[in-house]
C-alpha cells in the first residue's frame, strides 16, 4: 500500500471522528501523534499532566507497542489503529476489572458494525476472527492506597495490514480486518479507520454508562454474544502450574469458570490460555 | 526409791504432761520440775525466727535475683527491641487492591521495581498485580524504604493481602 493511497482513503481525521461521537465524555478530547513509543505511555504522561477523564490518544505508528507481560505488539504500516482511552473513575480498583470486558465488547461491536465481520472474544479480551487474533487490549491502571489514579485502556487493531506487513512469527496466529474481508470479497478495499475509531468510542461510552448505572452484569450480556469458548477444553497457566479444564462460563465479575474435575470448578482471574 | 523407780516416775510425769512433781517420804525427797515444753517452745520460736529470717533471706535473694533478672531482661529487650519496636509502630503495609497475580517487575525481562532496602520516591510503582489482563501498578504515596517483600513473584494474592512492609522516610 503506497503512502498516497493510504492518505487518500485512510488517514486519521480527528475532526471527522469527533463530529460523529454520540457519547457524553469518551473522546471529547483527542490527542493525535503520528508516531509514539506507545499510546499507553503517552496517555499515562498526559494523565499525569491532568488531562480530562475520557481523553483519547491515537497514533499511526507505535515504536514500542506493548502487549501483556512486555510482549511487543508490532505496529508496522501506518494502516492500523493504536489508541488509548484515559479514565479517572471514582470506583474501586476491584470494580475496575470490568474495563477489560467493556473494551472487548466495544471493539467486537465496532468490528461487526463497520467491517461486517464476525469477531469472537477469547477471554478476557483478545478479539479473534476465524481463530486468529485481530485485536489486543492492554489495560494499565495506577493505584495508591486502594484508590485509582487512572486507568489507561490501550487498544490495538490490525485494520488494513496485509500479510506482507506482518512479521513471520505471527502470521499463523494473527490477522487483520482487511485480510479477513478479502476472504469473502476479493475486491474489498481498506477500511475507514475513522469510522472504526468513532464506533469504538461510541460503544465504549455506551457500555461505560451502562456499567456505572447497572453494573457489569448488563454489559456481560453483550459480551456473551462474542464469547466463543463455552464447552471448549483449554489449558491455562496459573502461576507455574498448567491447569486443564472445560470452559463453562463467565461469572458476574467477568472471571472465567473452568470445570477441572467431576465436581471441581476453578474461577480464573489471571492466566495465559492455550487451546 | 531406786533409780529405776525415778526413771519410771519421770516417764509417767512426761506422759501425763505434769509440769511439777514433788514427793517426800521420810528422808526421801524427789522434786521433778519439767521445763522441756518451755524449752521446746523457745526452741520452736527460735527455729521459727530462724526460718523467717531464712525465708526472708531467700525472699530477699530471690527478689534481688528477680529484680536483677527483670532489669537485665528489660535492658536486653530495650536494647534489642526498642529501636525496631518504635520503627514497627511506624511501618506501613502496602496491600493488594484485588485478587490477582503479583509481579515484581514491569515485564519478565525487566529488573524488579524494588528490592529490600530500596528507597522509593513518592508516586513510584513498587509492583504489578494483574487480573483480567488489567495490569495494576501499585504506587507508593510517600517516600519510603522497602523493609520486606512479603510475597513471591508470580504468586496469586488476595484482596487486602499485605505485599510490602515499608518505612516512611
């Protein structure tokens, strides 16, 4: 994809995004940088400088995009989405775990709406299409004395990346919206990232309001639409131990419920899943 | 009255607790005056006094020993514990805000945020507790020194579980 093509159809336009926002507070302030270390790092710096609750950081390139446990999220082509939402809530850190669920269902909704694809959620917040990862969410929170300073919800989506843009090591486990769109329509062109970003922010705002007014259980009903793991036999690393079990559901706080024996149910809040 | 008669007589007097006995027949005259009870009483009083003195002495020694022991123990405790005790009162716990995995470093390939004896500036992170893929950096709200790290890297921690003991600086 050449630069002219990319600029013509697909540059990030903050005004376009803001014009179509419907929500009360998410995205009212958007900070765009063409190239950053990582949007989460910039968002953290801005948060410490006092930017408002609901501010958003967007970038075309991340030089040090981070995944969980320091894994690198490659950000190669200037054709994907890298953004972070800054939250400064008054609820407790324990409740904040719901942000993972909110972010996942917002991204899944937006992909279904804008790209007309069928996303699935791998617990708690990886977005897959046809079993390959298309989006990763890294939520970072700072607390002092059990009080939240800020929450940074970092969202990375492979939107218009093509196979050549991906590193060899991840081609068999990762995909992009464009690659998946072309599977059903060989003439599919690049997706409009502005529409996708707008949709994510609108969805997040909607689910955040729902979360504050009625709690996580309401949001989980929407999450369940994309949750494709029920009945699957999985292995999960919990601490140094690998536990096998069958996924039986999600509890009211978003924890994974795993049947590990005849009458044994494990509630998982942390761990790396292997199918 | 021969000597045996006199012995029998004394035995009789003693057994019947007779204090004084006087016998006179012709030129025979026997006078027995028993003072053994008084002597015994005096002896008893003396022994009681001795015993009391002995007990008092023991008590005095014991008291002295106990006093010395107490003083020594107090001194020892004071020297050994006085400083930590005063510090202990000011030590502060940093606790986990939720159930999750405790990590000492920002990522597996990075060094730990802190070690024992590290001096940590206000607003600096000391660890991460992760749950539901939320990486919660726990920061200190005061400048402090890490006194002890109470959990292992990768350990699952409970809500409110102490993770560090710190000394405010």
